[in-house]
C-alpha cells in the first residue's frame, strides 16, 4: 500500500462500506428476504446474529479495499476496481455457497446461484464506490 495515504485508505473504506452495507441491508431485509425464507427458512435464525454479521462486514470491506480498490487506485483504473471486486465477490460468496451446498442437507442450489451472483455484483459495486471515494482524496 505504498504511495497511498491513510486518508485515501479511509475514504476508500468509507465509500465501499457505505455502498456495501446499504445495498446488502436492502437486499437481505426487503428484496430477497421472501426468497430466502422460502428456500432455506428452516435454517434461518429468528433474528440474525448481528455481532457475527458486523464482524463479516468489517473484515470483508477491508478485503475489498485491499484486493480491489488499492490496486485500482494505483493503476488509476475504475475498471480494475470493478473486475477485482467482482472476482473477490465470486470467490468469497462462492466459497460460502458451494460449501453450504456440499455440506448442508437443506441448502438450496437456487440460493447458491442467486447469492453468488449477488456477491459478485455487490462486491464489484462496493469496490467501484471505494475507488471513486479514494480518488476524491487524491
């Protein structure tokens, strides 16, 4: 991360986090909640574990910044941010979804497919937001 200031890193994190948190909250609480309940309702908690979710979000957004935004800022390429963000999302969400598909009796292949697409899209968009936020500080 040589050559990138702390202010730029914080801006990248804030931009990526704002988009990731807002869109994932909307996705999970409004758009896709009915789908998840229909497909894997027996596996869902009555209330999410917000501590576990918060830990995931904090670390995952740092991953987006480190693996997608910082290289994109160095390359001065918003396209790099999107491609690397999508790739990270497919890897991370794919690991989760394919492992669940391989190991859980009532896991739905539809959930894996949709969640994998969502993770790639969301991570790419968050990386792009982080990139533009970082560029504002440069």
